[in-house]
C-alpha cells in the first residue's frame, strides 16, 4: 500500500493488493486471450493436428503393411518348405520305384536265363541219354548177335543140326532174362 | 497478501507487482487493444506452441526426432484423454480441447521464466476460459439432448424422495463449476508466483544468509513446474468431464 507507483498503475484502491482484481485491465486481457485462442486454434486445425495425425496414421500404416509383408513372406517360406519336402518325398518315392522296377527286371531276366540254362541242360541230358541208350542197344544187339553166333557154333560143334530160328529164340530169351 | 512486510531494515517485498498489466510501449491507459505484457506473453505462448507442434514436425518423419516425438506425445496424450473421458463421440471436439490445453500449458510454463508475466495467474483470463467451457458445454448439452439434458440434475438411480434435494445440489454444483474451474487455475499459479517472489525478497536482504531462501526458491520452483503442468492437465481433463456430461447426460 505504501508504493505510490503500484497504486498509480492499478488505479482503483481495491486493486492495490491484487492486480488480478483491477477491472480496468480485464478488457485488454480478454481481448488478447480471445485473439490468442483463435490463433492457436487456427494453427492447430490448419497445420499441426492434420500433420501430426497424418504422421501417426502413416506410421501405423507402415507398421501394419510391414507386418502384413512379414506375414506374407513367412507364408511363402512355409510354402517353399512344404514344396521342398514334397519334392524330396517325390524323389524318394521315384527312386524307390525305379529301384524296385530294376530289381524286378533283373529278377525276370535272371529267371529267364535260368530257365533257358535249365532247358539247355535238360536237352543235353536227354541227348546224352539217347546216345547212351543207342550205344546200349547197339551193345545189346552186338551181344545178341555174338551170342547167337556162339550158340550156333557150339550147337554145330556138338554136331547137332538145329534150326537157326530156334537157336536165336533161345538165345534171345536168355539174353532177355539176363537183361531183365 | 500485503505488499510490504516492513522491518527496521526497510524490507520492501512486493509479491503482487509481477502481476500488474502494463503497456509495453509507454502510456498509462490500458485500453482493450493496447499492446501490454499480456499480449507479449500470450504471443510467446503461441510461438512456443508453434515451435513444438509446427516447427518440430516439419520433417513429417516416420521415424521421429526428439522434438517431433514430444509433439506426437502431446498429441497422443491429449487425444487419448479426450477419447477416454468424453468417449468416441467426444473426439470431434479434440481441436478445441487441444487449444485450451496448449494455451494453458505454455502460458503456465512460460510464466515460470524469471521476470516473465504469467497470463494464467489472472482471473480474467481463466474466467473467460472456464466460462467458454461452461457455456459451450451447456449449449451443446441442450442442442444434442434437448430437454433430456436436464436428466443430469434428476438422478434416476436415487430414491424418489431424495431426487428433489439431489437436484438442488446438482444444480448448485453445476453452476459452481466455472467458478472453481477458473479460480483453481488462477489461484494456483498466482499463489506459487507470489510465494517465489516473497522468498526472493528475503534473499535480497539477508546477505550471506540468503542461501536459505535460495534453497527454498529452488525447491518451490520445482514444485511450481509440477503445478504448471498439472494445473493445465486438470483444467483440460475437467473440460473433458464436462463435455462428457453434455454428450451423455444420463448418470
């Protein structure tokens, strides 16, 4: 209260203590406050808020699209892995199939060769048997002839005239007996 | 709140002098258009706000720098506050709420600069802000809800006997809103600045002993920074609450 300058500036005695209650300055304060608020509002609505909102939206969009892209890539990788597994399985199956086929072919070939060899062996054996039989028959025939001649000679030596045919029949019977 | 705590040494402390509205370019009369310290510090608030929200975001970087991060933080903070308190349909009033928040925040913080002028310490300023909110919200409530807006005062969840009494209480509390809304802000800022000034006055005369008031000033200053931000927040969130009442008047 003792300060004359303050009192002069504030005018009304009531406002001496509190400049806040000096009503003569209210018009000034309110005017400039309204101007300030309007300016701030215009700056915000025209420039600041759309810009910051845009940046935030853009960032959210970028993050979302990145996530989507990552998801896509992951899906592709999974697909590629599955395709690789499939190809591997296919190759294995094919390899197995080829091996089986080859084995079967070899088996068949082998069997055919075996059959052929067996047939050859059988043919040879039959041939040999025929040859042996022929030799044996020949031998038997020779023995029969020798036996007949010998028998005839023995019969003649005993001075008995015998019918050749009878002698032969007797000899043949004996030979056949031996043969049997 | 006397301006002098006069002592034998002639101790003169004028804690309220800092709030005097003065013309900047001479003259004694303060007409409504006179360029005063009010004009200066409000303009500086606009400038500081533009520095943060316009200059800081000029690169529109997807990966933000420091200032842009702060601008985005303020934007996101205010936006989610409006959305949480006033609801999804309150979001269209976000620019108005943001205007109020930015003005009070920067006015409060700039007022803490030594030798500055705190525009929000004046009841004229905060009363205009609070009245604008009060009138805007009331008009909005009636325009959007018609007579149903009066449900705000008629508490349907209370017993019928109590409703008239509650209506009177609700009505009084509704009309007290702009008063408390404005005095809370102006009072907090004014009291803090006055206390700082008182301690500064002590520091000026105590000589070597002034270390004590200086320590006190440092502590109170930290508190005042907190108060500056919190009061801006409180004013804004109360605005959102009132807006929410206008949008959804049923209790």
